[in-house]
């Protein structure tokens, strides 16, 4: 016998819970269920931010916030004007969860524990009478004139409205395609670069503010670069990987990376700087101390790579050596051979085509009473709480639309 609900949320993650809670808060009369295929709900929330849950980012102006989304920038502008980072902070504070801002703008619960967010969601769903059903993997979806018929491996459910908050799930995307939606093929969006190069071999943990470019491409990004035992990571690399997700996939993650360790200094300016250093530090050893704002170990490695012995005096540097050093500093070329996942955070570019969604309601333009929230859509962001903010915003708008329509 089928179980009937007014609203079924497919997906027991952040977007699913946020949507369900907001629907029930506006319209408590609705019977709501969350269907989760796994044994546990909110598992991605638990591990996010190193177990602390990076809830959102302290960027409160919608026009600024959208710039952190390689896919979804245009579409999210309107939604962020309705529910932005400040609204997220207020939402959690009303439910007893205080957030804090860290130096880089990331926001976490004051407890520094993702369990605080999980407990908040579970408490709210219990209070609002929302049914949480685990181990319910959706096998098929059928839309009639009056309702949805959702079949899992255990049961059959009927619902007036269906919210897809299933994240990057290929099986669910296949079902959306069967319903008439276009699915943008998924590719990794947030990853680090595998590089084996003698210049960085023994520099694990060294970081510098740098500009990175993909050779023979328009892809470029700036930010802190971190040298790791497998290659390069840090915000600058992650930003490049996010905006270049599809292009780097097409290159099979094999490409030349140009690194400017002086960030915004070009080759001509670098030549001038090095000539000045040659005069000022004439009697000093070139490799003894970094004259720039990055660690001595990196400086000595670049000096050596330029064919200069570290003990060479500045005054003894030839024109060719100065040019070689300038090239290492602002135009160093590193061969990337593959990628690695950034920590435990796997983010995907791809999903439901954005043109097929009404961002004023988060309802499908193809199928009536079908809504979307979170990473099931072709929206992704760089690390820092932005992907969660997309989930909160989409969930809030979907919930508001559903609750008002069914009142």
C-alpha cells in the first residue's frame, strides 16, 4: 500500500533538510517526508570543513557573492537577493546555533563541530513532525496529473510535490533526463594538481601568494599557493581548478602550469627589481635570504633552478643569470600530470541544466511540481562555505514556493 505525503524531499543532505524544515515552518499542516538512500542522514555535513562544517561565508552583498560560483553566477543573483549569507546566520541563530567568522571569511558554528548543525536539523525535523526515512533508494519516478509516484526498493510513496536534493547522483540525473531535463555531464570541479618537479620536491608546506596560468589558455587565478608532497594546492590552485573544470577535464589533467611567484609583477618589472638588488646587496650571497615575500627555502630552490650557486655574490651575477632568475620568479613552468581530490570535499561541475529551472521558485520549467535544491543543479563554487550557501538559498526559495502554493 502506498504512503501518501504532501511533499517528499529526495535526499537527506543539507539542502534536503533545509528545504523540509522551511516548508514545515511556513505551513505546519503539510505532511512531509525526507527519503535518504543511505543508512545515515547529513553524512556530508558531518565531514565538511574538517568536521567543523563551513556553514557559509561572510560575504553579504549578492553581487559580490555570485562571483565565487564558476557555474550559477548569473542565475543566483536573484535568489541571493532573497536569501543571502546574512539570512543564513539569522536562520541558525533563531534556532540556537551561533556562528563565528574566521580571518579568511569562512563561517563555522562557535562549537567548531558539525554535530551542532546536525543536531539543529534533527531537532527541528522532530519538532515539526517531518518524517525521516533512511535506506530508501529511489528506483523510479512517475508523474501523473495529480501526484508523484515514487518507488523505492522498500516501498511506494505518493506526493503532491517532489524536491530533488540528491546532490551529484548519476542515477537521479538519469531519472531527471527521462522526465525531459537536460543533464550537463559531471566533471570534478575542486581539485589540486599533481606535479613532480625538483624545484618543489623538498618544499612541502611552503606557501606563497602567486598567480597561476594554464599555458595556451585564458585560465588564470591568483591567491595563496601551497606546495604539497604531491604537487600544488591552496586557494589559488583550487580557484583555477573550479573555473577550469571542463577545460582541464578535456586536457585529461595534462598541461603546463605557469607560476608567477611575485603575483602581479611582470618580467620587465622583475628585471628592474633584480638589477636594484644586485646594486644594494652586491657583497651578499644571492641564495642566503629571500628578498621577496616568500620563504627562504623556495627562494634558494628558484636560484638554483636558474643555474646560480646559492653562495654566488649578487655583484657577480651575469646578465643571462639575472634573466634566468627573472624567468623562474615570474614565468616558471611546471608540468601537471593528474589531479587529487581536495581533502574530503568532492565538488562536481554538472547536473540539471540551469535554463530549465525557474529560479524565482526553484521549480522545473519542464515538469510541474518538481523542485530542485543544492548540487543536483549545474551549480558549484570554490571552497569556503559557498556550496552550502547555494544549498540554503535554493532550499529556502523552493520551500517558500511550495508552502505558499499549498496553503
